């Protein structure tokens, strides 16, 4: 019985980080500082979102990888000087 309880506790603890990792981020509220301070493991998600948002500002359903790197660099550089700005507004200003 004690082994069963111990196993259940350990099993439950093992799933706790997975449940905590499921986070919803309202990208419309994201500031430059939050984007710049985000953990490195979130970078691919933020980059993918930025790529889609860049395309949407141009009414495109495609991602042009030639411009993606440029747009992310321009937005990131802008954000470094304007940490309190809203990321979506920055993308709309800087996207080409």
C-alpha cells in the first residue's frame, strides 16, 4: 500500500511540469521588453508567430524567408531602444 501511494505521488510530480508548461500568451499585450527577456527556448515560438504576423500585415499567406530574418532583426533592434512599446505595433511599423 505504501509503495502504491509513493508511486502515485512520484507519478503525479512527474506530470506537474508538463501541466505548468501549458501557457497561453496574449501576443497583443506583449511588449518589446517581454520579447527580449523571453527564455531562449521560447524564441522559436515567438519567431514563428512574428513570421505569421509579418505576413498578415501584408495580406500574405506565405512566409518569404529572405525577409523574415530582416524583419525580425529590424523589430528586435527597434525593441532594444523602445522596451515599453507593444510588439505588434512595432511589427506593423517595421515590417516590409
